C-alpha cells in the first residue's frame, strides 16, 4: 500500500482540531487535517455554539421590541419567516467554515475528508469518497468531539423528538414544546423557542436548573424562565415517550411520585453529550478509555501511546470550544519540545440565556465545599447606571477572594453581556491578581465592566455606589 507521510495528523476539524493543525503548521510541522463531514468547523461551528447564538440573537430581538413599549417606542407584531431565518443563520456558518478552509490553505495544512481509523500507533487509514488512503504519522492528535446524548427510552426514530442538532434547524415553531434537561443547551434553546412563540415546558430531574453555577447567579435566569416558559418543573422525570398521531405522548413522573400522560408537538432532549470515540480503531493502539468512553490523557494531553494526543470533548471535562483550543496548544507545544501543561483553573463558562451567566475559577459553592477560607464580594446591578440605561438591573457581579492572601479565586457574573465581561475575570485569575488589583484598576464610566471594580471595592467596604461595612487595612 502507498503511504502518505505526515509529521502531525489531526483527526477532527472542530475548534480543537483546526486550532491544533494551524498551530502545528505555524511551528513548521507538516500537517494533515482529517474531517469526516463536508464542512470544517465541527459541532461548535455547524451544529452548536455558532448557530445557537445566531438564533438567540435573532429571537431576542422579539423580546426587546416588546420591552421597548415602556420606553415609548412601539413596534407591530413580529412576522417570522423561518426560511429567511434559516438562510441567515446558515450564511454565517458558511462564511466561518469557508474561512477555516482558507486559513488551512494559507498555512499549507492538507485537508482530507473522510473517516480516520487507526491501523496501529503510527498508521491511520482514511476512508474517503475516492477510496482508502494510509497515513504514516509521527504524532497524532485526536479531536473527534462529542454528540448529543439520546437515551434509548427517547430514541423512537421520530423527527419530532429532537436533540440540539434538530432544534437548530428550526423546521417549525411548535405550539407545545417539551424540553428535557435544564442545563446550558436546554435553557438556551428553550429560550429561543419561547421567544419565537412556543409554549415551552421544561423538565429537570435535579432540584435546580444550571446546577454548575452558584444559585444567586442562576436566580435571575430562573425568574426569566418562570415568566416566559409555560412551566418549569424541577425534581421531575420523563418515564417514557411514544408516538401518538402527529404528537409525542410523554409520561411524566412528578416529585410526589404521581404520573401523568401529556401530548407535545415536539420534544427537545438535552440531557448531556457523549464522546465520539467509537470506530476509531483505538483498540489497535495503546490508547485507553474511561468507563464513560472518554479518552484518558495526562496533563500533557498524551494518551498511553505517548505520540498520540487527545483534546476537547473526546477527553471529557468541561465541554467547551475554548477549552479544546487551549488543549490544542498544549498538545502541539509538547510535540514541538516544550514542557507545556494543561491547567483548567481559569476556563470561563458561559450560559447564553437571558440574562447570561458566566463564571471562571472557583464558584462559591466549590470553594466552600473544598473548605477554603473565602470572602465573597458582590455588586448588584440595580446600583449600576449603565445597567439602568439598558433596563437590565437583574444582574449581579461577585468575586470569590482568598481570605488570607486576598487573591482572586473566582469571578461570577449574571446579567446582560456577562459572557463578554467574564474575560476580565479570566485574566485576573491567569495573572494571579488580588482583589485590590481589580479595585485599583480604573474602569470606564458608565459601563457594565465597572461592576467588577465596584465588587472589588465592596470587598474593602468603600464601593462608591454601595454602602456596607468597612474592612481594616
């Protein structure tokens, strides 16, 4: 067989994979990037982060138009043309995916479309439309991502039962929509459909939505859902589903144990994601999986085969595009001879609900569970002039501070644009900043970023727009 030789082969062209391929090429490596789909960009670009944020922005315009009435600006009832909405959303995806193709070409990265399968620890077989190709590599980076989990009890083969992928196609606006799962995806897409006009019922098996975030940050989002969803049911389970005519019949088990059959036009299942690590031929290598199917790696992103690396969703942890991109850099730096390590302490998380929730570092819950001695400084957005001009005083900024060293351990924000603001918190953690560093940094007025400065000032008891107990210096 003819062998194609490569210094680095990357399997999967999502945010982790293409970042790894491009960085390796920038370091002078000869790189082949393998992608089984027609478009580059992976789940995030084509079926996740980007299309969901486009739809969130578009649908939020409906809510903002209604809210403008109290400011003396009125609009007529919205006319929603789903075809145009889909075309606009898809145009964004095409531009971004085309941009990745151009970037690969400019860097000299060879892109090969097909399914990669390991023959051994140095050989990859790629099944392409034109036949099989074999690549002999020095190093491989697995970046195959994840897919939406669809438990067998929900998998009826009925397109009215959707995962996030189907929901993002917006084929129709169902009158009655059931969302199973109150995490990131369920809350974001539930919000999209609620703003488009669906009556959304959300069911969450846990006692709270977005359980990873601190309860005080979740509270405004829970209030929004209570106001705009038909119903939010906590501690509630879905026992079974079946097709009944043009609807989905769902058996719901409530917290008291009672059960009820209900009918919905569509159901969105958003109960997590599972790694896409099957059928890669990993059994022909030394690569090991954990009991959930994630690839085991060390803090250099190396598998048990030290020349094979893995990054992103396929290794588990926080399933975030920016985490995958950072892990890509770690892997490439190790390949090129640096002693780079993965440290997940300053990975920001953002939930693009209304309002947005963002946090980085330790949450207050985590810090207390770890027994750390902390002080928590908070600044409510009701005291922010800029928040008032946005009519968005439902926000809160908080800083988790080590009591002994006054070092910033975590930052949490809920409010309009929290996802943009959390970058300052991530930088503070990365730089090892103290709360005084933030307090003494001049922030522009009037801005929402001031809430970080005022939170820090509140720690010392002298926030300009708050009154509170003073701390000794």
